[in-house]
C-alpha cells in the first residue's frame, strides 16, 4: 500500500529511483567496490581480489532483500551490507570494508545521490530556462499594466515581466554550477576523521576513492561530511522552488477573472474546472506546484538542525536526512517540470492587456506627462503636483485624465493636442524594456547551450 504522496502522485520515476531504497543500496555497493579498487591501486589488495569483489558489487548478486535479512539480526545496515557482500565474494571477502567506518560508506553514497540529483535538476532547470526565454521573446512587445501594491502603476511589457523571471532562473543555474563541487563530496577518513584506520596513505586512499567515483575530496571532516554542504544544497532547492512559485503566483494572479490577461492552459474538450461551477477554468497546476514549493522550503529548518551534531558525530541527523534530502529533491524536480509545462501552455490575451490599461482612463500615463512637463522647464515638484491634482480630479469626476489635462493651464500651455495624445499612448512609455528582454534572452540561451 502506497503511503507517501511521492509514491503515487508527485515526481518522476527516474528521479525517485535515485533516492529509493534500491538507489541507496546500489550506490553503497558502488562505494564499497571503489574502496577495494583504491586498495588495489595502493598495492594492499590484489587485482584478483578486486575483480572478485567488483563482480558481485551489484544488486543482483548482493540483493537488498538479503541485506535486510541480515540487518534484522545485526540491527546495523552497513554491517549487514558488508556481510552480504562477503557471502557473495567468497575468499575475496576478507578485504571488503577494509579500513572503513560505516559513515564513510553512507555519506559517500549520499554524495553519489546528490551528484546524480544535480545532473537531473540541472537538466530540468535548463529546460525551464529555455521555455521562459521563449515566452519572454514571444511577448517582448506585449504592453500591459504594471502593478505595484496591487494597483495599476505604469505600462510594462509581458516580455519584461518574463525576462525578470528568466534572469532569476539563470542566476539559479549559476548558483548550482558554483555550488556543485562543494555539495557532491564524500569522505573516507574513518571514525573521527583522522584516517588512522586507513594507514599512512589514508589521504591518497580517500582521494583515489572519491575521484574514481566522480566526487569532490574534502580537506577536513569528522566522521561525517560537513552538513554545511547539505544546507547549501537544500537552500538552493528552496531558492529555486521560490522562483518557480513566484512565476506561478503571477500567472495565477493574472488569470483572475477581473484581470484575465494571461493564464494556465486548459483542455476545453475534457478538463473540468469545478464539480459544481461548470464555467470554471482553475489554474490547478500552478496552485499544485505552489503548494509543493512550500514543502520544499519547509525542509530548510531541519537541514540546519541536522548540522548540529555532538562532537565528531551522533545519529540524530540520519533519520531526518532520509526525508529532507530525498523529498526536497524529488519535489523540486516536480515543481520545475510543472512550471515549465504551465509556461509552455500559457495563454496571453494582448487585447485584454490593452483594455485593462484603457480602463484606467489614462491615469497610468500621469508619470509620462509629468516627465514631459519637466523637460519643458517645469520644476519636478511642481509638475508632480499638477499631475496629482489632475489625476484626483479625473478620478473624482470619472473622467479621462487626458480631458482634464487638456483644460489644465500648465499642461495646455506646454503641449499641443497631438503631443498630449501621443503621451497617452502606452506604447510610448515602456522605456528600454525591449533591450532588457533581448539581453536577458541572449544570456539565458548562452547559459544553457
């Protein structure tokens, strides 16, 4: 019976396999094999013994079921693993786990899980960046209302709105690439980090194992990899989840009935929005992913607390990390996939965007007129007061601002009717938005190539 929603509702199978019980088992076998390989390189183990161990270091010869049977007796997972390997390896079993402590295996296997997760997350992020770049490019010149404090501000373009998301996603990619070497590391210097059990070549043994596995080599550790590395990883997951929710929240807001400027795609032939309100087209995928993003962020606190271990190690972090690392990783993959899907199928109603600008009766162009007054020699504070009074008069009387401006002496004396008309064209007050979009798109596409 499936219990966790990750089992039956969220996340892709490829990603979940990394953090599954079998995925953990596979990687622990790989670490034990790499340990013997390194001993062989240093002359402590024969090639014959290494080949014998390498031949059985797989989940078919050393099954998870057999390990679980032994663990039921020993109540120690890594001891059960080594016993099962020794059974399968025969005479070569003497060298299995040689010089290692359990957490050398556990944390290094987690390092492999993190490495493999980063590869998949990076692929998902690059796909999301590409989709967002397409949106920004396509809507480069789509003029719409900019809003601050939940109210109409001045015109913006949808392209610039998407370019803000795009540049943030690019920064997330940069952060991941910078952090990956610090995150995907293992350790192999024994019970308290001295390397005493590994002998005089302890540091070289560790280097050989970790580089052979494609992991980073730490300088100083206790019995565990420094959990600041996991804090950085989970913080990155939470950061990206927040970026995705920021995008999705904006789309949800723009889809509100009174705005209706953009929204999530909807299959009108088959999809149902509500069991009772037949007209509804709810942004359910955006809402779903927004909720999952909050779960990702919730793992930050236990991750920080897991870094606080007694002396060189205790076990208080272990059970917690089985949730934090696996669930946060798998959920972020799901959030990014859904965000990319929403952006791919998002609709933008350009006519509605303009209609909502016009519904403001010219008020959103007050800034434009004020700036033009300043350019005609009116002091900035005076120009601001002229437009403030004109705007409030327009609101009070339900008039178009341009009509109030045309009979305001300070404005009428400065501009012709044609000039005033041009000032109230929202396409004439989007500044350098197009340039910014072009540069954001170019940088993003370069980053993901």
